[in-house]
C-alpha cells in the first residue's frame, strides 16, 4: 500500500540544516587522507590481495545499490511504482551506497595507486564527483519527500544526478579495470 510523499515523517528530515557542508568536508578530507596514506604505505602481497577483495566487495555493495536505485527510477518512469515508493527506496539505499564508497576508498589506499598516471587522477576526480553528487542526491531526496508533488525542476535534478552517478561509477570501474590490465 502506498502513501503520499508528504504524509510520512522522514527520518532524514531530523538532520539539522546545514549538515551537508561538514559531512562533505569530512568525506573530502577522508579521500585526501586516503590518497596521502597510499603514498606512504608499502604493503605485502597478502595485504594487497585482501585489499583487492575488500575493494571488489565494496564495489558490488556500492554500485549494486546504485543500480537498484536506478532500477527503481525506471519502474517509476514506466508507471509501475509511485514516486513515494521511489523516494523511500532511494533513501534506504543511501547506506549501502556510502558503505560501498567508503570501502572502496579505504581499500584503494592499500592497492598502491599510481598517482602520477593520468587515468588514476581522472578516477580520483570521478570519486570526488561521486561524493559531491551523493550529498546533493541525499538533500534532493529530502526535498522530494517534503513536496506533495515535486515539480519538473526537482525531477530534472534527480535525472541529472542519476546520470552523473552512472557516469562516475562506470568511469571509475573502467579505469580500475583497464589500469590493472596494463
């Protein structure tokens, strides 16, 4: 049974206003710390293999949740679900997406990335874009949940966010795959 978007209190609305900037700064600082640490760490083959396993598991968790979110959006576009169900489903997927992203960044620290390589730098920019896009997507989801009928502008922002997300995830995967093959 479906409820109207604006009728259920969202647990995400309990977060105080202005939360995105500190969380965003912490996430970006975490990425910078991981990049810095990757230049200082020298790991053995067993640690590298364990980090690669965590990296792959984190990819499945994070990108898998992103693909489920996009599938929910396609169901809504096909009029097989309500916007309320779409927004509720997306909110539930933020945790596995962020856990996956965190696991990728943390495990990537132990994979000895070649920071001098252009592809690695592009991948880091894509990861940074994912962080920023994820924060704005969470805020967008709260706005959509608060509106009884989100307008065209909010829906276009949601579509743009999904496109940015897909481009960054698939771009990062492609770069990661291609750099391990060379």
